[in-house]
C-alpha cells in the first residue's frame, strides 16, 4: 500500500516536471518566440500514453474504493473522475493542434497557446488536488486487499520515459531532462563551493 502511494507521488512528480517543460514552451508564445512543437507533442503523448493508460485507471480504482470507505469523499472523487475525462479530451485537443502545426496546416498560434494553457492549468490543479485531498485519505483508509484491486486495474508495464531504459519515442525528452538535471547539479555545487 505505501509503495503504491509512493509510486503515485513519484509519478506526480514526473508529470509535474514534464508540465514545467511544457510551460516553458508556452512561455515562448508570450515572448514572441517559436516553441518546440515536437517537444510539446512528445510531452503530451507521454502524458496520454502513460497517464491515461496506466496511472489514471489505477487511481480511478482507488478512488472508487475510497468512496466506499468514506462516503463524504464521493463529491471530490467524482470531480477527479471527471478531471480524468476532461484531461483526456484536453490532451486530444492539444495534440490535434500540435499535429496541425507540425504538418504545416494553418493554425493560429493563439489557438495552440490557449489549448496548451488550458491543459497545463487543468493538469496542475488536478495533481495538487490529488496530493492534498485524496492520497492522505487513501493511505489511511484503503486496505491491503483494496491495494491489490488497484494494482490489477491497469496492466503493469515499464515507464516508457522514466523507467530504466526510455523507449525510442522518448529518447530526446529523456536526454533533455538528463542535461537539465546535470546543469542544475553543476549550479548547486558551484554555489556551495
């Protein structure tokens, strides 16, 4: 049980890191620069592939069990279920706009920016709500049997980006994150030395 909550915290941290990368690209719109549309699509694709196929189904199972243990949690849990559906639609919309830009179909940059900003705002709020309101209750109320049900809610698979070996699809993004992490470590050691 604790390991699954720790895994969710770690996955939320990973998602938040990717959202920060996406946010940097959205900021380029405001600065009059051209964002890296391929990078943006890679981030959204990962969040759809891993988040929607593996992470969210396990959460949905835990949410349902949590609502049976604590009926007062039904309303916030129903909102989170709805968030998962809205995030799936928002990611489809953003991916469609990004694919249009990449294929050189005319799309107003404001349309892409708005789709990305909406996606970011919704995803960040969703993660914060889960961390603050739901996971502490899940840690306290869900039983070992409940956690077995949660584990079976989605197939087990290696994380295609944050796993031991990123898949070919996410090699560039993994390299960018490693370079950023290396740069931050150098800055930290320079500041401390």
